[in-house]
């Protein structure tokens, strides 16, 4: 196998970078678009794993066609930014297990299925496998959301109905269940996310039922089950700043009076803009958590 990387030394929207990465989606075993060192100020790195060694000219041609098809006129496709190297013979699943060591967020002890020791006393075990997760708890936005929920719990909040919009791995939904034991609806537009969330629910002893955790794949707040189960006293939305802002009217519509929403997926410099969008819908700013480059907001509906 071979690893193909293409560096883009230009600030691009997330959607543009991911669209470019899809230029090889039909011939690659995997494709991704991430910031170098996962810092939002660093260049984009498009990466593909190929079974056979590709020709550089073919890669550049596909990128150029993708650029033209989507009118990305301000992006230059340059051979100097391309690298093709043999993929190291590594058991990537085993490596992921080794690198995903148990850690804590408040009383939560987060670990993978490969962890065989006892869960420390007085901590709440939460099993999540990094190899299949779209959120293993390590990212600052997940940590911010979990800390926000812990603080709400500490203030006496006891939501009787919870929505996790854009559930990813289901980690926030599972954490909410372990805190409150209230019905939770977890929604995502990716079918694989629902499969992963249901698997994690089973490994954590959380029933897949309307009285515990129910999952649905759909188009955000247009998903029929979201309206069917409204209103919600707590809504979790750890996505990205743009979608979080766009969904503000729909989120507020299904949020119960005196209910809370925990919003994340935004950079620190985007937090004020997100807060303003929800204040414009009548919500009240409660608290902000900045962890590294990322921010989490708690808003309340009066």
C-alpha cells in the first residue's frame, strides 16, 4: 500500500478541503482532510491510502478536475505539494489502541475496549473505542461539552428529555445518560455514526429504547423523530460553528422553556458570533468554556 499526501498552503473552508479530498474517493482505500498538527492555523493535508502505487500525474489530474468541477479557482495544484510513499507495515488498529490510553474528565473514566484493568473507585466508566469513534473524548470540544454537563448537574439541573444533535460516536449522549438517566435521542446524518453509537451503548450497558437511548439517522432538525419527541430540556450540539449557527432557529424551536443547550465545535474566535446567533433567537448566555483553540457555550431559554 501507498500513502499519498497533498499539502494546501492556503486557508480553506472545511467543506472545500473535504471536497478536494473526494477527488480520489473511488480509487482510495481511505481519504481524509485534516489540518497539519490539528491546528487551525496550519496547512491542510489531504491524505489517501492506495492499494497500488499511483502515478503522480494521475493524482494531480484528478485534483485539477475536482478543482474545476467545483470552481475552486483560487487554488493552485502544484506537484511540489504532492508526496507518495509506501505505507508502513503497521497494525493500525493495535496502534490506535496503544495510543488511546484511559483518561478522566471530571468523574468520567474514559477507556477503550482493550483496557482490561478495573475502573478506579468513585469514577464513572465510559467505554469508547477510538478506532471507530467520531469523538473519543480526547478533543477539546468534547471535553468542554462534558464539563458543561457536569456543571449543569452540579447546579441541580435535571433534564427529563435530552437531544444529542450530531452524536458522532455517541459519547456525549452516553455521558448524559450516566449523569441523569433521562431519555435521550441521538441523531446524526451519517449511518455509520448510528452504528457506532449503538455499539457503544451496548458496551456501556445503556439500553436502546425510548426510555433510555434511541438513535436516528436523518437530516438534523428535519428528522421526524426530533419533532415527535420535543420539547427537550437539554440539547447538545458539538458540530462546527457554521452548522451550529444555521440550526439556531430550529434548535430553539424544540428547546423547552428554561431548557439549556450546550454548543461546541467552534474556535475561540467564533464563540461570540455563535452566542450572538442564539441571543438573537431569545436565548440567554450562561457560561463559556475555552480549552486550547476551541470553545463551548451554554445557553438557556428563558
